[in-house]
C-alpha cells in the first residue's frame, strides 16, 4: 500500500460478479481450466462465495485466490465449501511490530489466524475442522517479498514453517511498482537466498534433539513445469516446500502463460506492461456479437504480449548462478518505463495462456473458526 493510500474506483467502474462470470465463460469455452482471483483484496468483494461457486460451475478444475489474510479467516471455510481449491496468502514478516511498519496497518494476528485455518482445511490435514465436512484446499502457499535490511533476516523463520506443515513458502524478489520506492540494492536475489538457505541447513540451524537435518544432503530441487513461475525446493525431512519467484534477476518470461483482468475490466498481457485492453465497455455493450468481439479483443492482446518484460536474461538459468545488482538495476529501469499502476490497483482475475492449446486459446488462472493445531515454527 502506498504511504498516501490508493484512490478508490467508482463502483460503476468495477466488474460485477455477473460480468466476471460472463468473461470467465468465454475463456473456459476456449480451453480454460484454471481461474485465480487476486487483489487488491478479494475478501472485500460482496458475494465472493457465490462468485466462486458460479466459476466452479463453469467446469474449471482449479479456483485459486490470493489474499492478504486480514478478513479471510472468518470466511475461508465457506469459500472452500463453495469451490476454492488453491490459496495464496501474502505475508512479508512474522514480526507483528514489523508487520505494522511495513503495511501501515494492524492485523498480523488475523493473518496468522487465516494461515492456521487454511492449513487445517488442507486436504492432508489429519485434524478435523469443527462443524465442517466439505471439500478441502489442495494447496496453501505463502507469498513473501523480501527486502534487504527490512525482513531478509527472517528467512530461517519462514523456512521453519515448512518443517511440519503442508505449506509452500515462496520468496518473491522485490519488484518495482508505482509508489513502492523500489531500489535495486534492496533486492535479495534468488541465488543469494538459495545460498543462505543452504548455509542455514549446513550450519545446523534446524537441528534439534530428535533430528539432524544437516546429516542429509540438505536441500533438493523439485521438478517443475515449463510454465511454473517459481523454482521449488524442499529441505530433506520437511513436510512443506519453499521456492523463489525471481522476476528481477532471472525471468520466467519464456514459459509465462499468464494474463490478468483488472478489477475495472482491462486485460493486461504482462504484469509489467502499462498497455491494457479494455473489455468492460465491450462487455456492457448491447452488440449481438459481443462474445465474438470479446474473443477477438483477447486474441489481439495475447498476440501483443511482450516476449520479455525487461530482464536481460533470456530464460531461466541455474539458480546458483550469481546475478549481480547491475542486472537487477537494468531490469528495474526497463520495467519502470512501462508501469502505470501501483500493484494494489492491478488486482482482479489472474489469467494464463494455455500452452497445451493453439495460440488462439487461453487458460485463465483466472462460522468463525481458528484451528487448535499450532503452526509449527521457530521464533
């Protein structure tokens, strides 16, 4: 959130739930099977459970959501029952005081409540949720943006969350968006983070009286799909995983299949591209060919998608390769030339191109309860 806050869009500019479903249906008709609702903050949207249920009814196999977790814990059982299958929580610190400084708000305890509840609702959780017998979450991820000299000292504590929990912690490189005071020197690259994680394991940081993690080979790399945004790892003997989204030092543009529909109905082919294709007014037109026109507009946006967002690297390389700050700085400068919105004003529905279909088809990634089971971590 920028220090000065963010301007609120007039309600008439925001896509209604019915309009979201209409757009999603067009994507699904062209082979889409994944939808992700992002923010801003999705839990502020009225009728979210009904929206998820309608999207699920379109036949998609995954309904995901990214949330800041402040209000989520109260609503999560209902959302999962409605069809939510994948959840990403944004949390940059495990320190409540630092949380307030970084986010300019209180609520750290509520985010942890949401994480507790999500883990209890995970399909691998052995602990029953009181008064709940519906479907379970297939995936719970924690998105953590690391900023040098701000929260990068907490790497070990975040990694410890994966020891006993079915959780994937994803460390995201600090990216430039309007109003976030980006500095290349503040970026902690994926290669540096991986080395620091290995040093922690080899140094016995996670050892205790019953296990000696450093006895093992330490950290193993897990298989990934060509379109995955993160490189994922597991500390041997741990339940969960961790990974890196290295947008600044080592782009994943070559395998990117993502599109994004903003809350006000614009299609962004790249998160770092200020070019947007307006869909809302076309959707609200009375034209008898509106669905055909929308499909053509989406096809045009896909065809104009940048091959790269600006990072000098041409593709994923060895994460152990060192990428210096000059590489990151050049990427930030090129990305900065394209930005028009702060991140908080980009949210809506995440969208993916379907790499398995033709180039003309797309894939869209588009009760209060608190678990009694503690999150296992080292403070």
